[in-house]
C-alpha cells in the first residue's frame, strides 16, 4: 500500500542525507527514481507540484493534448503495464495521460520517495565533503552526494512583459499553471494572449463555450491538422503486437517520433507528384506533415517555400474571411522553423461569430486594466484572461534555482552568454550534478519519454558505477565541455531554424542573449556519444576518489 501524498510530502520535512536527490517528479524524474532504486541507492525526489506528472500535472488547460502518437509516448520498460493499458485516443488528452502516470506511480510505489510541494530554491556544492546542500522552500535542507535535475525543458513559466496584471479584477490563468478546478467559460468574455502550440489548443476549446473570445496574436504559426481519433480495443490489440519492434525502432528515429524525415530530396520529384505527396501527408495524423516531409524542407529555403505555399493554401481554404486569413498565415518565418503546432478545427474557429482575432503587430498591448487589456486601439474587456505565452525554455527551470558550484560560481553566471555543457548532462565547475532535460542534451525534448529513455539509463548506470567504486567527485572536463558546446552551436547553425525567432534560441525572453538551447543532432547519435564516453572509461569526465 503506497503512502498518501500528505504523508510523502511531510516525510522529509526535517531534511536528510541521501545518495541522490532528483529535482522533479515528471516523466523523467519518475523513471530516474525507479532506475536508481534498482542500483540500491538512497534517493529523494523533490517536487514543486502537489503530485507526480510534471507537464501533465501543470498543463491542465482545456484542450491540452499530445502531438506524439500516444502509444509511442508511454514508458517502454514495464511489459506488464504495456500489456494491460489501453489508450483511448491516438493523441491522448491531459486527463488520460495523468491517469496513466498516476497508475505508474501507484504500481511502482513512487510516492514514498517523493516530497511534494517542495520547490528547490538554492543548492551549493561543498568542495570539502564533495556533496550538495539543497535548500527547498520552507527551510527544508537536505544533503546528497549527487543531484540530478529533471526539471523539464518547458516548465519555467514565461509571463509577458505587460504592466498591471495585479489591477485586473477578473480571473486570470497561465496555461502552464492551470487550476485543478474546472474553469467555466459559459457566458463569459475571455481573452487569450499567445498563439503557440498551447494557445492554439486552448483557443479552439474555449471558443466552444465562451460568450466572446478575443485572441491576441503577436505572430501566426504554421499549424497543421492533428487528425486525432478514438482507438478501438481491436486497434489497440494490433498496436500492442508491434511493441517489441516499435520501441527499438523509435530509438532509431531522429527525435523518437514515429515519423522520420523522408530521405528523398523534394526537387528530385516532379512537381505534380510532389504536390500529390503533400496532399497525402496533409491527410495523415500528427507530425507526418512536419517531421515526415522531404528532408530538404528543413535546410533548403526554396523547397521550404513551396511546401509553405501548399500549407498556406490549406489555411486560406479553411478561413472564410480573407482578411482574417491574411493575419493567420505566417510571413516572418519559414514552415517548420518554429515548433509546428497541431490543431483540430483551429482555423475554422475564426469563422465563429463569437471569436475575434487582434493582431498585436498592428495593435500592441499597452497594459492590463481592471476590466481587461488596453491596446494601442483601446480597451478590450474580459471576465477571464488566459496567458498562453509559453516558457523560459531549456535553461529557465535551472536558472531559477540559485545553483552554486566550485568557488561559489553560479550556474546563471556560467551561462550568461548561453549554456555550456558536456553532452547536456554535466557542466564543468558543477561536480556531481547531472542534468536530465536541460539545454544541449536530448533528454526531455522531441518525443520526450523516448528521447530521455536511454539518457536516464546512462545516468543511472554512471551514478551506480561512481557509488560502487567509491568515486567522490565527477566533473566534466572544461575542454570536453568547450568541444561539445561548440559542436552543438555549429550543428544548429546549418538549419533554416537559425533564421527564425524561436524559443530554441531563447528569442522569446526579452534581454536574453541569442544562443542555441536545444540539441539539433539525432537521438541515436546522441545516445552513441553517451555510450562511447562510457565505453572509454567515461571520457570527458574527471573522476576522483
Ligand atoms: P510558445 O510556443 O512560446 O508560444 C507563446 C506564444 O505567446 C506565442 O504566440 C508568442 O508570440 C506569445 N507571446 C509571448 N510573449 C508575448 C508578449 N509579450 N506579448 C504577446 N504575445 C506574446 O509557448 P507554448 O504555446 O506554451 O508552447 C511551448 C511548447 O510547449 C511548444 O512549442 C511545445 O514544445 C510544447 N507544447 C506541446 C504540446 C503538445 O505536445 N501537444 C502542446 C502545447 C505545448 P511570438 O510567437 O510572437 O513570440
């Protein structure tokens, strides 16, 4: 029988000493805990939220849903659960996903090792003792030989730099910290700020019940149809039969998705055939139309523009008012150079009488007011304000913890001009700290459970090895870090994405220097780098007794 959340939350109120502290009980943190238990290590997970689930715990907004085919997104390690869990939809919604992760937490009795409502505020490396002191909210202090941050790449909320939110008298919510209670839009005037992957999902849903919905759009996005559908028991039985080959196959794709870039170069295909192929892709579910398109769409601007023109025609066919369609067609970035949102009737939403689209390019927001939002063109009133302005991606969650390494150097100082890491898992001058799902690594990005699967195992094996061999300190070599970081920046620079205004370069956070934050190499290539280092006595790391 597992502990209750309340027991778990208070179990460690006085602190304690552990082999490993994991920060975050999301999809990666949960699995990391299981893997470290198998090594016989004492582990405590510190989680800021009230329960497990990470992304799926926080992002409860209406319409929150996967863009990866659901059966490719689950944990692959638990054959018993794979055999019994039936997914209901091809692309699961947030409630079904949270049910699934709760089932995993219950089955593996995870909560007994997790402190909830325990946000980590500060941690410092003790150079004499070779361990970390971790300070959590409410004065809880813990010590651990190793810390593994599994804080997620999209978890630090980004609020727009607009004054006066505290003066707004209605109800407001950021999509990334949505309340547990249902928010009822019936008869209400609602404003949504933001039209990224999140905004697109929430706008479509809220428009169905709100009296009036005003969408504030700064930049339109190249959204594509999700084509979700229910999965029948028969289809699930067929899908289940593929698991033994599916999961190994997903480790061979570039980002753990079922879709893989088409090796054909678009210009090698006659134009008519190409356009027929685009039609076919458009009828397919999910990222077939982004990740699965001809490979040169990501690197050749001319090839990209033809595909973009095809998608533009589709958008225009679906929007009744050509002036609204003009606003919805992206003009500032090429197709796929920012994360492509998936949608279900998003463009048709703007044909509804109760939905209004305001372009912030023409009419910028000046301030929040007591009644709503004031733009350069006047005040728009609202009962409910939805802030869908995304995250300080990749580095935000780590930068918001005061992390002090050797000589008191803070991670924030070290990364002031952009992240520096070795394989995304360690940072020189921050010994015994592992990062799972931060900048410059593959874990936690793409189809995240697939991308993090091998890196999580690699970290567990490494920490197990260090503990078994009495290693006191492990630290990335500065040369290895320099080489890796330069290579990460170099690989990214060849993609058309480098020309877009995107959060993978930190462009969404005012004042942040432009630096590539993600990892543009492939998943197999990333895992091979980790494995090669391990096979070479953990080359690039200094291990001291
Ligand atoms: P996002 O992609 O960063 O979009 C934020 C939106 O807010 C953009 O439209 C942005 O406009 C706007 N915005 C930001 N600051 C603003 C300001 N000061 N004034 C007005 N508008 C402002 O964030 P997101 O939509 O939350 O998505 C983040 C990521 O989460 C996605 O890329 C995806 O990886 C993940 N996600 C996944 C799913 C899924 O799997 N189904 C669903 C949702 C989200 P600009 O474009 O002009 O900056």
